[in-house]
């Protein structure tokens, strides 16, 4: 069941909506997030699908972008003022079903005035809003996740564990690689000792023959440091 619903104006909110969807799906799982681009199926009524999703009382994340209120309708006036506006319909449907609506103000957006909001949507000014800024995305996303948790929607445990692990630096990756190489040659050295001990117990080394430990060490050294001719 989708417990999070992303509502946005596609004309200028698509990029932020896609990014938000990707992060939320990673944290909560695809089945917990309703996003029209990935949840609407061909041949189905998109209005019916959206009404059905909103009827389950998800938390609605409403992305405030310049076009959310400012986009013009083909017949004149603002699109948000017309009853056929999809965003207006989503918000009012969510309200009718008692769903929680969280306004998310993207980069540069501020709380609209009563005059900027259609009368049926002025209740949004009473909703606790959050920011979702491009430059502070990680910080704002963490705040959103904390709010969702307070409403009973917690991220998956494995997603939290992966998020808490800092990415390895180049030096750390090189150090890890060198540790593996070192362990490999230590294993070769121990193997050489075992072979040497076995040969001493069963067959003496021929007079003047090469010591197996020395030979093994030379092979390991050649594997690390190529001959001068090869280097040239």
C-alpha cells in the first residue's frame, strides 16, 4: 500500500519530484511511494488511480514550485483556479479523505499569501510546511524523513544502515586493496614454509639446489616489482 503520495506540477517540478521519488523509494521501498510516472499503468484512468491512492490516506507531499500557482490555463487565468486542474483536484481529494498534506517549498519558494491561494486551498497555510532546497537537499530530506517517522512511516532498516555508512575515500579503497594483496603473499609465504617442511621430511634438497622458500620469495617479488626490462 502506498503510504506516501507525491503531488507536483510537471511543467517545472518534474526534476525535484523524480529526485524525491528516487530517495523515498530507496528509504521506504517502491510499494510505499505513489509517483504518477511509475505507478500509473497504460489504459487505466489516471484520475481513478489517483483518487484510489488518495482514498487510502497517504501522506501527500505537495511540491511548491513557481508553476504550482502561477501556471496559466489555456482558457485564461491561472490553472490552479480552474476546477479541472489536476493539482487542485489531488489536494481537495486528499483533504476530503482526511489525508495529511505536507507542503514542500522548493528552492526560492516562500509561503503564499491568502490572495495567491484559491479559497478552497487556503487551508494549506495551516499545514506545517517543510523546505526541499536543491543546495540543502540532504538536510531537508533528513528533516522530512524525521517528520514522516513521527507520523508512523519509518524507513526500512537496511536503508538506514546503508545511509549511515560513509562512502569510502580513495585512500581507504587503496588501503583495503593493499591489505588483500598483503594477505595473498602472506598466504604464499606460509604455503612455501609448509612445502619446505614437507620436502625436508621426505626428500632432502639436492646439494646446491635452490631453496624453495627463496625461490618462492623471488617469484613474489617479481610479481610486485617487474624486471627492469619490462619497466623500460
